[in-house]
C-alpha cells in the first residue's frame, strides 16, 4: 500500500490542506498567551485566624489545634502545616494534584464551621483563601508621597490603586506590603484608673455605648413617612476623648481624663521602604492562564492615568516587572528558533547539494511547526520557555522524515526513473520506515502524560507540543514532500568546488566506514564487550554527575530574609533593617530595593524578621545573580547579631511552607520538650555538614516573656477568677478592638491599650486595676505575681504535631542528592526515637522525583519497545534498535559531567528525548536490511549494505538534530540556565552514540539473526 499515492495524484488538494494548516497556525500563534512557564496549579488553601494579643502558644492551643482536628477529616490533603505567632494563626493545606480545589474549599469551610464552637469566644471567623504556591507576583509597585501622612497614602493605595488594578482583566489579586491603615488608639493610664476607682471594662462599656450604630426604623406620619436617624456615630479622636465614662462627685470623667486618644495605624509593628523612602508596596498576581506580558503591559499603560488622578506628590514606581524577563527570555528563544532553522537547512543543503531538494525539505518546518501552534491554541497552551524549547528541539527532527523521503526519491531518480515514478516508488519504499520513526518518536512522550504529579503537569505542554510536531512532520513528509518531489525535484546537484570537496570528503568517510564496519563484524565479541562496558560506564556516571531539581535562572531578582534577636524592640529592628538595606543598595549590581520590617504583609513574617526584595541591574551590565548573592552574603556576614539569608528564587515554587532558604528538613514529635532539644542538636549538626550553608531553624525560644502566676487562695478570697485576670491583661495589653469609626467608603478600628510610656516598666502589669466580687477595686499584684521567662516567637505544627523546620541552602558546587542524603544522615545521628525527620517542600519533591524519573525513563523504553514490536511483529528487532540507548545515555552523562552541569528535571527530559532520537538510526538500518534479507541476502551482507546505503540520511538527520539543539546547549541570553542542561544532554548523547551506533547496531543485528537461526535449527532437530 502506497500512503503517498493519493497526495501525489492530487497536488491541489494536498497544497490546500497544508496551506490551511499553515494559515490557522499563523493565526493561532498571534493569540497564544505568553508566560515564562506553563501554568501549574497546586491545589492549596490557606486559613488565617486572628486573636489580637494572644501569645503564640495560646494561638496554637486554642485556635490551631481545634481547626487542625477538624481539617484532618477532609479527604485528599497531602500536607497540613500551621504557624501560630502573636495574635495570628495561619494553616496551609496542600491537596493532591487531582483534587478539585472548589470541592476541597467547600469541605474545608464545613470543617471550619464545625470547629467554630471550640474556638475562643469573640474571635472573628477564620478566613479561607485559595492560593497557588507556584504563582509569583508579576509586578511590584511602590507608592510614596513627600507630604502626605502614611495613613492617607495607604488609603490611596488600597482604594484608588489596588482596587483599580484588581478589576483589570487578567489580574487575580493585589497584595499590600507595609499597610498603614488608619486606626484610632485609646491609651489609658492604669494609675489614673486606680485613682478614680475605674477598671478597663468600665471604659470599654462606656465607649461601646456612646458609639452605637444601630438602625432606627421609620415613622409613618399622617401625610408622609419619616426615616429616623439615630445619633451620629463618633468620627475622630476628639469625639472619643470626650466620651463620659462616669461621674465622680458630680464631675464627669472623660476618656481623655484617663489617658489620651491618638491617631495611629492598625499595625504599628510593620514598615516598608522603597529605595530608602517609606512606601506602600503592591504586588500584582495574574490569573491562572493569563498572558503575563499582556497583563503587565496593560497595567504599565494604565499607571500614568492612575497617577494623574492621585493627589500631588504621590508617585507610583515600578520596582520589578517580571514580564520584562519573560519578554527577554522569549526573544532569546525566538532567536534560537530562527538560528536552529537556518543551521538545519544548511546541514541538509550540505548533504544534498540540491537547492530544490533543500527547499522541499525546508517546507516541512513552517507547515509542521505552525500546525503545532494551531493545536497549542486549541489545547489552551501558552508560548513559554518549555513549549518553545519543544519547538526548537522539534526543528532538528521534524525535517528528518522529509530528508529520508527526499533522499530515497533522489536515489530512485538516479536509477533513471521519471520524477513522478521516483516519487511513487521512493515514498512507497520508505513509507513504513517513516511511519515507524514517527510513531515511535511520538510515543516517547506518552509516559510523561500519564505520569501526573508536579513534573507531569510542568512538562505536559512540552511533551504534547513536541509529539504533535513530530506527528505532523511525518504526515507532511508522506504527503506534501513526495507531491513536490514528483513535480519539482531535480537530480542535478550543484557543481562547485565546495560541493565537490564535501562530496569527496563524505565518500572517503563512506569508504572508511565500510571497511571498519566489515572489520567490526569479524570481531563481534569485542563489540559486544564494548557495549557492556559502555552500559557499566553509564551506570557509574549516573552516580558521579551532580543532581539538581528545578534549575535556577537569573531573573534579575533576589530575595533576602533577615532574622534579628528575639525580643528586639521594633524601633531598634527598623534602624538595623535600614542599615542592612543601605549596605545592599550600595552594591553596583543593585538597581532597586524594597525593604520591609515585621509583619509587612504577604505572609506571617514574625516580629523579629525583615525582608528584602532586590532588583538587579540589566544582565549585560553586571555579574550573575549567584555571584551577587555570594558578595552580599560576605558583606552582611560582618554584621553581628543578625542572620541574613539570600535566595535566587526558583522558577516555580513547589512547597507550601514559608522558609527563608531553598530546602527544608522538618522534625516532628508529640513531645515538645524532646523536639526542642533535638532541634538544637540537629541544627548544630547540620552546620557541620560542608555541603550545606545558611542553616537556620524556625524554632526561636528566647523571646522574653512575663508570666502571670495566679494565687488561687487570694484570688478566691477576693472573688477574682482566672478568666477575669486574663481579660484584664487582654484589655490592657492586647490592643483590643473596642469600637469602629464609620467612614464614607471604609471603616476603621478603635483599639484600647495602656499608655506606651507605662509599658516601659514591666512592673506596670502588677498595677492593673481589677474589680473584686464586692465591687471594690484592687490591683493585679494583690492576686498574682509576675515572673520573667522566655518563650517561642511562633509555634509550628506539621501534620497536627508540633514541628520544627530547619532550612538550608546548598554550598556552591554541591549536588542536591548528596546534600539531602548528608542532611538526613546527620539528623538521624542525633535524633532520639520519639522525634522523626522528613524532607519537606522542594526537598521532598526532589526526593520523590529521584524515584519517579528513573521509572519514567524505564517506562519510556518499555513503551518504545512495545511500539516497535507491534510495527515489526518481532520481539528481537526492537532490542537491536534499542542498543543505541546506553551509548546515548553514556554520552549525555559524560558531557554533563565535563561541563559541570546538573542532572535535573530538564536534563532528564533530554535523556527521555534521546530514547526517541537515537533509535531512528537503527530503524533506518533495520528496515533496509530486512528488505534485503527478504530478497535473499544473508543477514551480514544485508545489514552492511543497509548501513552504507543509509549512511547519508543517518548523518543528515543526526547532524540536523545536533545543530538545532546546539544553540540551546551553548546557552546564551535570558533563561539560558534552565535550557542549557537539556541541550547539553541531547547534544552529548547524539554525538557519542552517533558513531558507535553505526557499528554496534549492525553487530547486534547479525548476532540476533544468528541466534534466531540457531533456535530454529534446534527446534527443527527436536520437532
């Protein structure tokens, strides 16, 4: 059956079908969204609960634990972690990738409702949010003003900028860092309360009664209806200061007589700066699937209009725009794409010496690639690093099928046949080979689709895009290519010194190959031993190459986490934060700096933590990001009393835990005392591991505390309960919300606390007024004593158990697998039986990948074997074809080792790609040899002739793939760090396997044929 006949006979229909595919592909290309990576959604939910004034242990015991108990019943949870700090708890739930996030959110909301009865009375309901750890902000915007108060700037940022941006198409949410929302504070003097015989509940009741905001109803009169307006609610500090709390001796005692009222902010323990100036920073996140470049460009185009509507002196500056890196990356990839096409066409031309034949082969490129873009549009894919890398790699082998067809048709032309007959006979003869190569190469990517998990999601677009390109190239090679050859192919080659020289050189190589191939046939045992040695070498190299996970790219941004001593006053922390920011900003590679202190937004950061978001200068004007990190690490290491950890953020975040370093080891135990002791021992031990740097623990137990110890006898005598004492402490120190101010477009908190100057002396706790059962006033020190101590800044749980997470980075040049093995081994050396250790976050995902990726590779080989077995209806020939795999694996690993590159998920995909590429040479040899054997040749003569006849297309197809991949392997431009390992693996594997395959595959073919003949003779004798 000749698959190409109908297309050769109907040229107009063939041309129109291909032109339709090209047209739809061109239209689709313009509509594809542009992102840096494919959209990977990790179904994650976050629950935030707050109880102002509650210490971390109280939050953990009374808020986190009741919620965790109910949440543990929700199906599909992969990990559950919580962090409880002063007044707040955050619980993060990461679900299995197959779990529907909307269904999970409903189940979680039900669990929260069930846990509500066990939560502290008066606490606001916990807030549930859907998040995706893989999402990173595409824009950081800094708002600053020379003359406006920060509270007014915050209102502008929230109501007039953030809300406007949130409503734009493609924007998911806008996070606010360093919020300074207005609030009114009522500061009371405990001494004045005592003197006037008043307690905190007296003041709170007076404030709440004076500022009621209740509906009043309507009055139906005789001729009209009236709406009744209640007394106007209080609006400012003066109004609240004039509230009458009580009358003493006929004199009104007002709030201002007991302290003072003061305009302030909701959270006065947070500050954010942009380039040294106080600012409000907005982080814009895009919606899943939205075009990063389009969204960022729309926002930037809107900013001048937004800024024009703001008060004079308010400016909006773009701190970081991720779309610029995406555009730079895609520009480099597009350049690589064009370069690869040119190089491939030059290779084809060099071998064919025929301009028409080269043009016919080159037409496969636009038709199959544009057809792939049409499919990507239908599938909802985007133009990103991985999908475009798939297109670049496809360039190298989508022309292979056409080259094989053209070369075979040319051979028939040289026999004296007409173009029409040569096209018919050549296409029919080579048709099965093309189908075999196409199907087996496309089948390589099937296992990735069924893999699932993070790697399966990440590489889905890559696998399908390249598989579609391969299938389309095979279709075009059997339809358009023979049709064009039948009408335009000429067997006259160019005759010039360059072509004659190339042909003479190739003929000498051809003759040399023929002589050495026949010699290798006489030493088949040595060739088989060489194959075994290469296989052993490949296994050895696999243990020598550095292993990594997701490659880091220089995106022009660096994150820094700064840990200060526990108990540091916030003012002192702010001063130190600015000093560190000054040091960082003086580095010549730093172009912009966002600095935040305390709980500045975007996560629970803690009261002794600062953060930096560092924007680097353009890549061509500075050193690399990793070098900048090394220099900044050295500069900040000189500062005593702080721990600065710098990170080049990963391309995609796969963990749900908040951490200051790249990798995490989490310790768990129900015995918290044992956990504390073990955590300190493990941290010390990890510090001694040379493969690890920046080791730090989230367990901080030296936060100064004052513990109120109740005297049960005295408190019972006075009728004062423990709950009353706790409530008094909360009223005095918790920043309790006692009322609201209702504005035109927002409402603002009114909170109560003792005077800041009164808080300077810890003895003030004993002076807090309490009312006895008899109605008399006494002091807290009459029923309790205050003892100093230390406690945790935050309490962490992982899987409902108390947990401590140790974070660390890799030392320069360290292999990730070796570092993680060393970390686990070091931890297990000192851990007691009641404490367990496990890798979490990116370290856990890497650990899982070390199992799944080798299995994926084996499964890919099995799939290819099965496909080839079906195509050849033979169990032995697929084994012969697959003998090239160890050679390619050895070459890939050797070059990765020599180039100092990692075996990460990108280079591993390169290995999987090699499985499909290197077997093409074997297919071309085996197909021709089987044809010759059926014509009566011996197996040895048939494979020798097949190898010599197919040498030209084998060299053409392999070299075209190498030159197409070479720009990726060289790695230049933005994002090259991610692409380079894959390119190196492919080029190294093809270079090494190319020449050995020419000898080892024929040797195995003959050995298998002789083995098969021996088996037949044995069966005949024993029949």
